[in-house]
């Protein structure tokens, strides 16, 4: 027993040595930049000149900055519609592929999931060409309904063009989550419901949805976190245009730093951005720790 306990203690101590490279990597590339962002948010700094301490002035300016306010609303708009569309479609696909009436389910599931593993940059480049006036999407729309919006140059159409791309790329991931949730629902519930005369909609409303409430919570909160932090797609396809109609918060942080050389101000915006995501992350963590997910 003494030898066994001693060996366990040695393994535990050696375990910290094994994870030390990963801890150092996160400390250098994650923790240190986060701490630096909090510190530089209190400075007026353009890299070329020494930082000037201005206290909370950056945060005060941010509250009145029309460009920052616009990016917040654009982020909320993009996140709200994308999360709703992704989860609705993912749930529908999960129900479809859970039906015995669908043939070639594995093949169709693979097609839906395929965009998830594609590079977001490659996806953005391809869809940008497809949205051009002589691209595939306008050609199809003009052939079917006779008209097509100017997807990337119209301030009303551009946000929805990006929502379509992001939904197409992400829906497969959340479909897998819902399929896993459906597999946890006992078939005996459905058998009893059919014996009582319940049809598809009755089973959906009284059995499927109540039993998937924790799956819905997990999927929606995760989707909000990932969607709110989007950057690459907007940067590749529109760069925030036209007229800042797709300039979400992450892209605004980048532009303030690397286009306007306001690194202190950009750090202040990133702090607010971090705090917003922290709220959703804490909520998700509490959901896991409470054991609600997986019951």
C-alpha cells in the first residue's frame, strides 16, 4: 500500500511536468495578452510613442462613439439571427435524420456536416465570388425569380449574405449535438405516446422538446459564444462594408488597432468584448457543473 500510494504521488507530481509546456504556451499567448489588454485599455497608445496614462477615458469615449455603438448593434443583429437560424435548421435536420423514412442518412449527414471542417477563409473567398454580380447565386436567383439583390454592395443585403454563409457553415456542428440529444430520449416514451394515439406533432411537443431542453440550452449558449466572437468571415468577405453595415465588434477592435493605430482604445473595446463573452461562458460553465447537461 505504501509503495502504491508513493507511486501515485510521483505520477501526480510528474503530471504537472508533462502539462508544463501547455501551461507555458497558454501563459505566453493567452494570459499575458489578456492582462496586457486590461493594462493598455487605460492608456493612449499608438505603438510609436510611449503609452500615456488616461485612466478610464477610453471607456468614456466608447460610450459615445457612434462607430463602436454601430458595431455592437451589428454584432447583436448578426448573432441573434444566426443563432436562431442555425439551431432551428440543426434541430430540423436532426429530426429528419432520426426518421426511418430517410434513406442514405449517413451520406446526407456527411453533406450537412462537411462545411464545418472547411477553412473559414476558404469558405469566405468562395462565397465572395458566388455573391458577385456575375456569380452563381445572382445567376440562379435571376433565372428563378428574375431579380437578385446586390449582395455585397447593398447595406441591407450584406448582413444577411454573411448570415447565410455562417449558417451554412455552422449548422452541421449543432446538428450533431441535437442528434446526440435525440439518441438519449428513451424509445419507450414514443411507443407509449403512439399507443395513446399521439401523432408526430404531439410526440414532438410533449416528448422530444421537453427531453431536449438541456440540449437546447447547451447548443444555444455555445452558438452565442462562437457567433459573437466571429471575425474571419466578415474580414474576408466584406471587411465591414458596405458603409460599416457588417462591421461587427471583433472587426472593429482590429480596425481601431491596425488601421487607426489606436491600440489603447482598441484594448478598451476588447476588454468590454471579453466581459460580454465571459458572462455567457460563466453561464455555460454553471450549466455543466450543475449537471443539467447530460441528465
